[in-house]
C-alpha cells in the first residue's frame, strides 16, 4: 500500500542523489553525515550517478540500507 503512494507522487518527493546537499541526504533513513559526505565525494570523484543502483558503490551503503532508501531517491536527467 505504501509503495503505491510513493509511485503516485513519483519523483515529486524523491531526493536527487546527483544534486542533493548533505542536509537533504541526511533526511534519508539510515544516512548520516558520514555517508552523506561519501555520496557527495563519489559524485565529485567518479561523476554523477547514472542510476539509483550506483548508490551501492558508495562505502557504507549496505544492501539493507539500499533497500530502505531506493524508493526515496532518484537520478533525474
């Protein structure tokens, strides 16, 4: 039921992982200052995320954590 609500709002409430500031990233469940910093560092070092799945390449984002946030984030074009 909850997933349907997320799909209805689609990208409206999703955090764009390519543009989000640390403050925005830390609002995601399980993402603190350190991991938010790693997400930003990844963007600077590797370039923009191509898909949401690329978040798995960031140190500290486990499969469990990825499952918690994957429907809350987006890679907008």
